[in-house]
C-alpha cells in the first residue's frame, strides 16, 4: 500500500487488457516479472504487487518457481441478473425474490424492511470500528454452541421487559429469525403434520412450511388476534402440532393481540400438545408492548423467536430463540449438524449496537417517523380509493383493500414493469382470500412515482368495471 | 463519548450496586435524573447518559415521560456453562461440542481449525476497517438471493484454477459449507434414502444425515480415495441418491484422491442417478491440487461445496455451492424459505480478504508451518507408539492408530478431564471400525501438555494388556 498505487493499477490494467484482447491466452504464462518491468518501464516491485493482486482476484494463477499464468475463461455475469423476473408466478416467495433481486433504482413499497438511511448508521459503523480493533479470537473463532453469553444475557433482560421470565441458558442464537423457526420445525414436525398459521400471515411462513412438507391451516386474523372460535374449530379438526404467529405487531395487518384473545387462546390449547412459535421481530417498533403469549404461558408451550434484521441490519445476520430448558440441547445439536457454527462476528456487532447508548433514541426517532409516514401514506392511498383495513398502532405495514375488487397480483405485475415492487395479498393468504389486498411499507413510499405508477395500474385494472 | 467516561461509569456502578443489594427493587422507579444528580453531586447530563447506557444493557427500562424503572430479575449465567460435558456419549457431535464449549485454557488437538494466531489477522482487520467506512447499504441491506456478484465471480475463477468450468450464476453463497450441504440434502433427499460416505469421514456428515433421517452407508477410504470395488458393491446394493466426500485433502485421513480412482469412480456411476457432493473446504491448504470430481464431470452430477472457515475466519460465516444451472433456482428458493437472507457483511469481508494481495503469501506461510508441525507432531506421537496411518501431503490432520488396540473413546474421555479435547476415531466411522484411532490437528499441538496428558491416558488405557 505504501508503494505507488497508480503505477500498480496501470500494470493491472495492462494485463487485464492483454487477457481481454487474447494477447495473453488462457493457460499461458505471463511475461516474467523482470521482463514485464522492462517492457513497461516500471520497477520490479511494482509489477510483483500488480501480479499478486491479479492472482488474489483469480485472474492469473501463481505457480511457485514457474511464474504467473492466465487463468481459464469465466463466463461473464449475465447482464440481466439484476432485474425483475416478470414471468415468475405470484407464490409465497414472489415478494422476497422481486424485492431482493431488484436493481437499486427500483422502488420497493412491497418489501418488509426500512431503507438504509433509516437505519442506525452511526451505531453500526461504531460497532464495526470497535470490532476491527477487538480481540483476534472474536474475529476468527467459532462462537460457542449457544452463542455469545453477553448477547444472550441482554436478550433475557429485554424479554423480561415484555414479561417473559427466561434464563440466558434458554436462549440460543441463530443466523436469523427464519433459521430459528426452521430449526423448531425440524425439531418438532414430520412430513404430513398440520400447522396453524394466521390468514393472512408473513408469506415466508408458507414457503418454510412447504419446505417441511407439512400442511398449513389458516385461521382468520381479526384486529384483536386470531379468530378464537375458528381457532378452536381448527384445533379440534386438525390436531395441529404447531401454531406460528407474530408477537406484537402482526405482519401484514399491523394488528396486535389483545389480552383477552391471548388468554382465551392459551386456555383453548391447554389440553392439546400444540406448541406455539411467537415471532417477536417487530418488538422495538411498538409504542406500547402488546401482550406476549410467551409471557402468559411462561415459555411452557410457547417458543419465542426474534432477530435484528428490521431494526439494526439485515446484512449482519443474527437471530435467536427462547424455549423451555429441556428442548435447548436438542436444538443446539440440530443447529450444529445443519449449519455448524453461527457467526460470532455478527453476534458481537449486534451486542455492541444494542448496548450503544444511542440505540434507544434512534428507535424513538424511527417510531416517530413511521407514525408520520403512516398518516401521510394512508391519505395518499385513500385518494386512490385504496383503503387501509385498519390503522395499525405501530410498525411499517399498512394492509389495504383495492377499489372494485381489482386483482392485486395483476396490479403488482403491472407495477413491476414500471420498476415498483408491490406485495400482493394472496402471497400472505392460505385461503387465497386476499386477492384484492396489498401490503404497503410506509417507510418505502417517499418517492412520488410509487403513487403515480400505482394509479396507472389501478385505472387499467378497474377499467370497464 | 465526549463527556467524562469515568463519572458515567461511577453512576452506572452505583445503580448496579443498588439493584444487586435490592435497594432498588425490580419494577420500581429509579430516582429521577435530577434527584440522582443531586444525590451524587454529578451533572444531569452525566446521569442521563448513565441511565441510557443501563437501559441499552437492559438493566433498567425507560418509560417515556415517567422515568427509568428497574427491570425484572434475570437468572445468572450458570457458572459451569463453559466447561467439558464429561458425561456426553461419544457420538458424531462429541468432538464439535467439546471443542466449541471448552474454556479458553483447554487444549484442542482434536478440533478442526487453526489457532487464532495462525490466521490472516492483518487482512481481516483491514477488511473490517474498510467495511466500517463502506457504503451504508452494504452494512444494513440483505444480500441478493444468490449472494455478492463480486465474490461469486472470484469463486468461479478460483474453481477454474482446479479445472472446474463454472459461470458465476451457477454459484450460490450460503452461511457455511455445512448449510450448503444441508440445502442439497433438502433438495435431493427424502427420509429413508441411502447416502454413501467415506469410512472414515468428517463426523458432521453423520450428524447431518441423521438430521435428514436418511441411511448413511460407509465405503472404506484408501490412501488413493474410496475403495473402488466396495464403492461399486454399495452402489449396486443400496442404489444411493448421494455420495458426500471431500475434495482434495481428506478429513480425517489427510489422503487425496488419485486421478485413476477419480476416473473409475465417475465411470462406475455413469448409469446411475447418483449425485456427488464434493466438499472443497481445504483447497487453499494443498501444495498441489489433487483432481476434482467436479472438474472431470463438468458439474453434471457433482456439486462442489466450499467455505472460508478454515482459512480466513470461522467467525465470519460464508460458504458456497456450485451446481448445474437448472438446480440453482430451486436451491435459492429453499435457502430463502429456510434462512431468508445470507449475510452481506460476511460476504463483503470474505471478498475483501481473499482479494487482499497479502492473502496468498499468508497461505504460503500457513502451508509451510503446517508441513513443519506435521513432521514434529508425527515424531512426538511415534515416541508414544501412536502411529500415523499415512503421511498426508498437506493439511492439518494426522490420522493415527493407538498402541495395543487402546480404546480411543476412553483415552479421549480421560484427556478431557485434564483439559485436552481429542477426536476419537469412531466419531468419524460409520462401521465403528476406528475405535483405536485418533485424529490430531498438528496446528493445535504446540503445548507440551498435549503429549504429557496423552501419555498418561495411554499408559492407563494399555495397562495390563
């Protein structure tokens, strides 16, 4: 690095151009370092560094004692790799794939996360810098099987704030909230089992259950939680092994469980062997904590799940689960068998960011911005006769009905062509009864084009009705 | 941070002590910021910062407008959480659990990774610092479904160096090599299927296959690769769906596939529908590349797997798989359904470290150190009549036979009591025919106590024979 970077870059560019023009053919030897230095009028050390960097990039290969050789050809990245897959069927993975694969210029009111500039930038950069100076073992070694003791202790304390009594040894860290649910499914389910989900619910629950070859049974979700009577009916009829739901803010409706429904639900399942997975990923968005099933039940039959992909970073992967003590050993064994370690670096960065004294203030600000945007976006949508089904107490989602029974999948496909990714209702619905709904993420609606493109697609969809 | 850190720490210590002595009871309100400042003779801003940090740690909870409250009690971390589990049965996960759970003072000649001070410290710290300054989206957003295009392009080039022609679109990034194999198993296997493994093989293959409820069938491994005749016999008898093996350096024996065996193997499976998973995790330890099945076969029926946990970091999780193009879509869907994203941060750090011009020189040094240690450790073991079954060409493993048929599991249990984690042979063996073998990691044998403790355990195990 101390050497002249520009000269090194020049040598690298020269070699790259030679390979591209096939002056240097794949498999052949590059001019020796000494020759090349003479040819280009550079120092030997400059050429050595350039060759080493090209070797690090894989463009050339160093054969000890024999010099540097041009590596075999590699097909170029397809130009269309990033960009909408217009022909993909609208299935439970449609929204994820379209959101994750879209180019930077795409607008994503359908995605489930905050824009980068809403995140706790200062805190994450601070954590990374501290990590770069930290003990070497933290940077190179595996985490312990349960995961960072400090982070697990902090999570136990955070859960205590929502009334859940849990010891840090009951907390296992995972790569993501999704991986935590996946491990629970592996631990408890066998193909053909029945699993209750909310209708509508987070679309990835459908994709996950399909991967486990189990049958999802939908229970209609009301503004106070699942419909208790229909839940009871499904319980009797299907003897489900698992119920997967959100804690706190419900995805996609933004509703929250009432204490009454929570209590009734737990009474209903008393005599069954149903296990409940409660995904608490939106906890830090709540203005006031809704009741947690895990708190009412003392983690007897409830497993609590969470992650930080919505509040700290989706790039730094870290999730967790909390469960009754006697299940933890088996879950740890499963985790090791199927992914081996979990990232210690990610755990340490999350712990540093969560304990940064600025985190709470940052989240206060995020909640305030969300509330303001919620109001604004609801108004804009109503003007297009897109009606929110309820006004959520908190969070980023607005679950809306389209005018005149317009087909949300058709609207979403039309908007995708214009660079706007939407989240059509039936991706969330087991019964496919949300065909005229869309989920909007109010943090991703700042660009006016969202509403312009939506308006055009809607007028096409409702023309002649 | 600009404020007086020591004073803030004092206030925090004061509150912690008050909670520990139950002067501040769980659920009760702390003195107001103003009161506390008066009581301690500190400024209000110092107390605010201290309270905020305690809130970030979860010890107290901030209720907007109402002050700070003591959080509920959390059980302390069990004192024995770190430490050997002496009563655990020696199963395929025994070595992993004992190695990962052991305290810092434990010696780990049985583990499968290099000590921290052998790793590319400078490169990793450089990558982290660059990351801390990098674009915000890299720090907060999900990766694309396939993973970082730059890293996939580099991996395609690296594979070209071992003769594997592959386009970057055939490469999918995962959380780890293990997760990549797990996804392949989910994609191709159903419960009850048969899977061929080497006998002995990496113990986690056994644990993984058990999690998939499939039957592992062992094929004896020779110094040139699997025994071809017995492989053929197993193929006819069991119609296996998958064969999982190492590319290059074999774990645990250190042997390498010969071109002759590779060719015969691929001829044998020509008329079957067997898929081969080749785990290339030790590629950068080779002095000379052994033949790759994926190169001979052109990724038609071979899936190549790899990761960086042995060469760059086990703390930064990133693995990959390369497979025929038409399998990639399904594998991406499965990955999203079961873990959602994969860490973009980890991918960016690995890319930066691999393309650091110092990486190749660092690995040259590691290979040299390993060769020296291999020689030294083999000598030390021979003095204890512990005989290497073969002298590996490269890598960190030495597969050794104990004198007089001593029971390796008993020896391992005895050594564990003295703080030394060994890797007993039957953890690796499907047929349980390696009861008098141990696998040694020559990079983890620098401490003399390894040999002293081993000598004592061996003399007990062989006494009276």
